[in-house]
C-alpha cells in the first residue's frame, strides 16, 4: 500500500442496474471499503431512465432481472420502466447508496499507474470542466451501448415531410393521436412500441426486413404470486428466481438442440390467439429460435393489436423514403405521419472511456475476457456485460460478488494490484464472442474483447456454471496474480517511516 491513499478504494462507473448492484454488494460484503458511483447523466437507472418510448418495459422476468438480494414485490413479473426505477430507488435509499452517487460526471479517460497502484480518472462535468479522481479499483457498470448515438442504418429521410423519431431519444411531447405511424424494426423495442401506440394512433405498421421469433406469455407469473401469498417474501422470490433460471436455461438448450420443435411451439402460441388459419409468414424468421434473443409478447398485446386492425406487420425491404412515407422493394408504399426507427443500438465498449495503462492506450479488442468480468493483463478493472440468453442482472450479481471476494482477499493479503496474467505465447484458441446472429452483436465483433474456447478466458453464457465458478471457485487460480504497488513496493507503514 502506498502512503497516500487514492480518493476511493473502488470507483464505479454508471448508476444503472450494474453500478447500483455493485454498490449494494460492497455495502454488504466490503463495508469498510470507500467507493463512489460516477454517472454521466442526471438520474440513476441507466437504460430504464433513458428510454421513454410508449410502453417501455422489460423483456425478462423481474425475478431474474431483479437482484439476488432484493425481492421483486410487484404483481407483474414483466415490468415497466417506472416500476424498475422505483425498485432501484428503493435499494439506493434503503442501503445508503444515494450519498455515494456523483451525477453529471462523464468519465472520459482512465489511466492505470502501476507504481501508484491506482487509476487516474478524468470526468467531464456538466459545465464542460474536468475533474480528476483516483481509485484503486475501477468497476465499469457503463452498459453496452452508446448513450450519445444509436445505430445508424444509413436511412436517407431528405424527402420525407413527416416526423422521424428514434426510441433512444423519444420526444417528451410527441402527440401521435390519430396519426399514421410506421415503426421500422422487429426487435423488442418495436414489439413494445407497436401495441402501445396502437390505442391512440390511427394505424401503426411494424415494417420489418426480417421476422423475429416471438414468445407470448402472461405478464403476471401465477406461481410467483401464489408463492408470495403463502411464503415469506424472500423465500417466495428465491424459489421463483430459481424456477425462472432453470426454465430459461432449459428453453435455451432445447431450442439449440431441437430448433424445429421450439419453432413449432412458438408458432402454436401465436395460432392460439390469432386462429389456426393465420398466415405465419411474418413470424417465421430465416434463422432458428434463440440464434437471436426471442422477442417477448406479454399478454399477447402485439397480437391483440393486430387482431383489432389498429396495427399490422409488413415484411419488406425499404427502397426509399418519399414525401409521404416509405416506398418498398415490392412496389408498395406505406404512408406515414411519423416514422419510428427502432433499428437498434450501437454497441460501446467500456462506456467509451479512453482506458490506458501507464499512458499506453488499452485496446479491448486485443484483450481476452477473464471469467466474464476482467481482462487479460489489465489490472484492477472489472466490467459487466450481461447474458444474451438470460437476464443481465444474473451476470451483474455474480460479477459483483466475485469482485467483492477478490477485494477482501486483496485486503487480507495486503495486495493492491491484481491482474489476470496471460503470457504472450498463450496459444489460446479463439471462439466467437457470442454465438448469436443478432445485428448489433455482429456489427460489434471487431471492438469486443476476445473469447477463448475454455475457461477462464471467456465471457460464458451459462449462468448456472458461471455462478458456481464465481461464487465457489478459488480466486488464486495460478492466473490471477496479486501483488503490492510498484516494483519495489513496501507497505504503507514502511513508506511512512521512510518519509519521516
Ligand atoms: C430498451 C431496452 C430494454 C432492455 N430490456 C432488457 C431485459 O428485459 N432484460 C435484460 O436482461 N436486459 C435488457 N436490456 C439490457 C439492459 O441494458 C440491461 O438489462 C441493464 O439495464 C443494463 O444495466 P447496466 O447498469 O449495465 O447498463 P445501463 O442501464 O446502460 O446503465 C449504464 C449507466 O452508465 C452510465 N455511463 C455510461 N458510460 C459512462 C461514462 N463514460 N461515464 C459515466 N457514466 C457512464 C450511463 O449513463 C448509464 O446510467 C434492455 C436494454 C434496452 C436498451
């Protein structure tokens, strides 16, 4: 340890689910460690505060999108953004986290100084000025997408006379009453927006280039609500959480093993609401279920909107944008007053922070994931990238728990530097970072950290296995090296003595 301590033991970037989760784990598992959460926006919640489009809700059940330590108490298991924000705010207040949050702190650079065993972190403040913070450990809960700009598919709207809206920047005062709306996209966002706008709009059309596999289910979980009536809240939550983890895992593995059966099952659910003669072409993707995330349709809302005639789905390619709407490749034209471009997010690595080690820039695409939370040869830094085949928070929780274990081991051994060490001649065989065909993943492959075929150098997609390793596996695994600051580091007392 060095004589002058850094400003914080741990600096958490981002006050979304991941950052708040880490703070809560620190409060529980490392209560004597100092920390701050730095957040570029003026509110907490990240995704759940940024997105304001009609109907914004989770796609996952809140028993797994909620934290392991805090039961989800609402009746609906598929939750809207205000309920998720309420959940996060309660945690922040009840666990004394709020006072640690510094808003309007956009982290722009972080340089690891090995001799000082600390990060020098530069934050841009609301007035454009900068401030410097130091921390021994940097925990990135900065999400996975660019907060400044969404994915740009290169649409040319020059001729279109109506209004164009992107879900990431929804205008507060957008009045779509009686308007013709075209929502471009077929992912979770489009599928949420279409039925939500259908009530007030004259007509909402979901224009998709490629269909998506839809999974309709009730927004309320009958078993969860029954268990809550007969068991203490925490026990009921634990059981429902485990049930959902297992069901999710089973569904994913079954889809990968027997895609035809899963496809038939998903179609059957649609026919149940739409009638047995319904043409399923618009809901038959050219890929197998779970090659991309399934799209949730809670309480059949999308299909109810289609049935009512207030919404429809068109599968076609866009030729060009006209004055009145969209001309399609098949010669048809869709008229629109408002076009919503639900065309996806742009992935960003490490919150777009310029990370460096002793002044040398770190290129994350040249590093290997270590246990899905740290990176090869990069000291004292962890990040959260949630599951693609399960809820994000499952990963956020196990990463926080693991890093708290690690921080406690560092304290016990008097170490202040920890680094997953990978030799240059490692000979690791690389694996696809994600075996998913989703556009946003494919577009980002060249900026994402590398994955090897085997543990620990990968970001795995099997929660049950990962959890066991992160919770019970040895931290000192012969790869993670723990040491004291600087090449000739001496402990804090010795340094103080030497200084006297
Ligand atoms: C519309 C939508 C719906 C989703 N639904 C689901 C779902 O149902 N289930 C699921 O598992 N996942 C879902 N996701 C993924 C979702 O992002 C995660 O569930 C979760 O909210 C991520 O939490 P996070 O804290 O890691 O990131 P975020 O929610 O993105 O929060 C990151 C925070 O970090 C801040 N930040 C970023 N960079 C910096 C910086 N440089 N300096 C300071 N602060 C910074 C941001 O302002 C933000 O507050 C959804 C995503 C979107 C966009």
